[in-house]
C-alpha cells in the first residue's frame, strides 16, 4: 500500500482515505494505478473511499487513469467522497461521475465528506 492510502474509522465505518493533494499529473496517474490494484485486492464490495485532490494537477493521462479507476473499481465501492474539487476540477469531476456506477459526491471539507460516507 502506498503512503497516501490509509484506513480511518469514522462513526463506526471504515473509510479508505487517499491523500492525492498537491500531486503533479504523472505522480497522480501512478497513485491512481496503485490505488486500483489495492482496491481490487481488498475483495470487498462495500468500500467507502475518501479522496483529497486539493491542489492536485491533472493531464489528459491522469484524467484517463481516473476514469479507468472509476470504471474498474466501481464494483468494489459503495460510495466515493472527493474533497478539493474546484475550478476546472468540477468539469473533470462530472466526467468521472458520468462513467462511475457508484455513488460519488464532491465536498468542501474532509469532515463533510466523512459524515456523508458514514451515513
């Protein structure tokens, strides 16, 4: 598991937290590929996932990795909360949300995201 992925507990729920903040596109793409493998290895169909993409930078390749991750990992995920979706990232979020088959929402704070995931 990479350093940016960790488990936390919130209101009795296990949440897979992914800190992708401040990443440049190449690093972001690498982390998404590692995350995909990790999610599949968990063999759980009800994962709750929290992403922080604050100040992360995207390229066409990183967007492709994000969309691929959303499609491949959807069967393992119950809900995804994303923090740090601002500016152009709102458009990118909608593109990923369109291909995901899981419940996915954007939030202004980590606390709001955790509350929604734990509902």
